[in-house]
C-alpha cells in the first residue's frame, strides 16, 4: 500500500493550486455577490485541460486518472466551489457519460468540444416531481420513428443557462419503469427548448442553476445515448463517478476552510496570546485536520477504485456522504475560529460555509447515499 502521490500527481495538484490562487481567488467574492461566472475563466480551465481531465486525448481530453481529477477538484474547491461544480458536471457527468456510453459519432461531434472547454455541458435528471425519486421521471420522450418528441420540465440544472450541450433523461415507456427511460443529447437553442430564470441561491452562487422546459422538442434518434431503455442505468452509473467529483469538492471546501482557520488562529491574539494557544481552538483544529484526512482517504479510495476498474458505486457514495458532512461541520467551526471576522465576506470562510451545504444535497442527498451504501451491504 502506498499513500504517497507520484511526482506527476504533485505537479498536477500544484498547477491547479496555482491556477486557483492566481485566477480564481481574485474576483471570487464579486462573482458570489453578482451570481456570475465569466466565460473566459471556463476557457482558461479548458486550456489547462481541466474540462476533460479523464477524457482520452484522441477526443481532446487530458487523459489523466481519477486521482488527478480529485486533486484538481480539491484545489479549485478550496477557493471557488462554483468553478469546481462546473468542472465536476462537465467532467464526470457529461464527458464521462458520453465517452463511456455514447456512439463514436456522438463522441466526435460533442465530446471533442466538451473536453477542451469549447462547449460546456449540463446533466438533466431532476424534475419537480422526481428529485431523490429519480425513477419517477415525468418528462416524456415519445418515439416518432426517426426522432423522439420530448416534453416536460427539468429543474435545478447546473450550467442550465450557460451550457451548449444538455444530456437529458426522459421516460419513453412508463409501463417499463426504470427500463423505459432513455438519455438524449440536446443542443442549446433547438425549437421548443426554454431556459427559465437563474435561481437565487444560498451557496455556489457563481454557478448558474435553472429550470428547463421542453415543449415538443424534436431530437433525432442518433442523439439517444446507448440502447433503448438504458437511460436510467446510464444516469446511475454516471452519477457514481459524479459523486467522486462532489466528494472531492466537499473535501476542498473543508480543507480550504481549515487552512484559513489555522492561519487566522496563529495571527489573532486574545488574552495575551495567539488564539491557537487556547486549547479550545487547538482542539478544534485537531478535529478538523483528523476528519479532513479521513475524508481524503475515502475520496482517494473511491478514485482509486475507479482507476483500478473496480466497482465504485458504494465507495463513491461513502466518500460523498462523509466528505460533505465534514465540509458542513468544519466550515461552521472555521467561521467560529474567525469570530466576528468569520461573519464577513472578505475572510472567505462564510462563503465556504454557505457552499458546503449543497454537497449534502446534490448528486444524491446524504439520505440517498445511505440508501446506496446500505443496499450494497445488504446485497453482499
Ligand atoms: N448501476 C447500474 N444499475 C443501477 C444502479 C447503478 N449504480 N443503481 C440502480 N440501478 C438499476 C437497478 O439495478 C434497477 O434495475 P433492475 O430493475 O433491473 O433491478 C434499476 O436501476 C432501478 O433501481 P432501484 O430499484 O434501486 O431504484 P430506486 O427507485 O429504488 O432508486 C436511487 C434508486 C439510488 C435512490 C436513485 O433513484 C438515486 O440515485 N436517486 C438520487 C438521484 C440523484 O442523485 N440525482 C442527482 C441529479 S444530478 C445532480 O445533482 C448534479 C449536480 O447537482 C451538480
Ligand atoms: P427530495 O427528493 O424532495 O428530498 C427532500 C428530502 O427528503 C431530502 O432530505 C431527502 O434526502 C429526503 N428523502 C427523499 N426520499 C427519501 C428516502 N427514500 N429516504 C430518506 N429520505 C428521503 N439535478 C440535476 O439533474 N442536474 C443538475 O445539474 C443539478 N444541479 C443542482 C444544483 C443545485 C444548486 C441544486 C440545489 C440541485 C441540483 N440538482 C441537479 C438537483 C439535486 O440533485 C436534487 O435537489 C436532489 O437530488 C434532491 O432532490 P429534491 O430536491 O427533489 O429533494
């Protein structure tokens, strides 16, 4: 067993750290306030290979492993979780979904642009009546011979307003339940596709989240991903990888808050000494560091499982469940260590605390991760 990073992994991590410090840190508070994320930053992330981290170079990707993906996600998330969710959705939901289950034609047409950051992708599973209960899809995709006709509503879609390509899950044959569901590629701007207003959110405010409406949207048959009826399994398999991305986002949020809290505790004085010399603060730091290390091991194990070709449904659920809990609990502690300064934007920890919450909700709530983990345990 080897817990050390290779020289290549260290270089990748340092490149992401450098990018986060020089390009993401300036303006992160303004982006959070204004709920904006400039296209140029997505382009820069594409140039660095961050939009297609694990994609085969023959499709324009960086050809890196899942460990590299986690390292990049952690570094971006320490500074800007809005940037990292865009990276996570594009990489582990959209690019992975297309590369693993798409046709060669779909890969050539869409993946090559998504992997370089020329296009941005969105993954559309959730609906007003089908969030956790994802098999209850109401959006319909009716087979019309050479095309499908899509009708329905998707909500909470990350990159909903800024994406070029949407992977949309819809019900073709209700009687077949989860076996009657399909996944489709829909291009922005097609007739009958409407993007609703941007949600005004608690956290990850730089990332745009929208409701999407599909009214008689015609999708050519060649845009269906995989065999007829394979859309639910496509979504579940893709989400298992996505959960490694969100787990590493949570890890980054927690470690970013810890680093800020450690630094502040060594500078701020109270009762004649730096506050880190008060045991109540030192013990908080000890708890934070221990829990973050434990989360890192779970996240790395899930990524390692993926790289080894092992099943990672359960390890990714465990990593997301635990890392998101650590992120929520310890960003609150980081604010506490900062005292009053923790409550204002310029110290960054209040944003990390707000951003942490979403990691317990999206790509399957913590309760859903426990369903995935416990079903796996009982099945074994
Ligand atoms: N791999 C392959 N097949 C799978 C699978 C997996 N990981 N998980 C389930 N399936 C199969 C099952 O085997 C079953 O097939 P059979 O009928 O042939 O046995 C079928 O799919 C239905 O599965 P379940 O009976 O387990 O379905 P369920 O209704 O009990 O729901 C669930 C299972 C795990 C709760 C699932 O609905 C779920 O994951 N819900 C959460 C949805 C979610 O994570 N949404 C995230 C949206 S994307 C997002 O959030 C992005 C973002 O924010 C940035
Ligand atoms: P519900 O399913 O209504 O759940 C409500 C509560 O009940 C939760 O606490 C849940 O855990 C609990 N619950 C539900 N069922 C059970 C059960 N069986 N046992 C125990 N507890 C249960 N979706 C996408 O498809 N694409 C995206 O890009 C995307 N991005 C998002 C971005 C943001 C900012 C947000 C807020 C959401 C995003 N989502 C996206 C949707 C997200 O995946 C869902 O919000 C999430 O899956 C939960 O669904 P829900 O909101 O309908 O909650």
